[in-house]
C-alpha cells in the first residue's frame, strides 16, 4: 500500500508528539502507525517494540510472535491459540 500525503502528515504529527515526550520514533514506525490510524485499522505485528508507538498514537495494535497474535490490552484466550498446535496432555 502506498502512503498518501495524509499518511505522511499524520506520521510527522506522531513523530513530533513522540519527540515532545522524549521518545525517538523511527520514521517507518510513524508511517506504519499513521496508515493504520487513517484507515481505522487494527495493526497486527510481531514487533514487540511497537507497543509504545501504538500507545502514543492511540492505535489499536495486536502484538504476537509467529503464528500467535494477542492483544496488548487483553490476556491470551483459547481463541488466540494456534489450531495447528497439538493438544496439551490431558486436554
């Protein structure tokens, strides 16, 4: 997806807000967050370092590792489990 002019403006706003709080926000992370915000999308990522960016931006983000995504706001639930994982013993 190509970033729009509005995405770049939002990214600059996010980077400025981060700088005011003493946070260095990489341009790429600012642009990713801006695109998700401008599209009212939930961001799915495996980058655990993205959580502060999401919090700063007020972005709904779900962070996880390969095959497992969980919400930063909620603990994992059975629905978050990978259906290809074997059943635990006794389960």
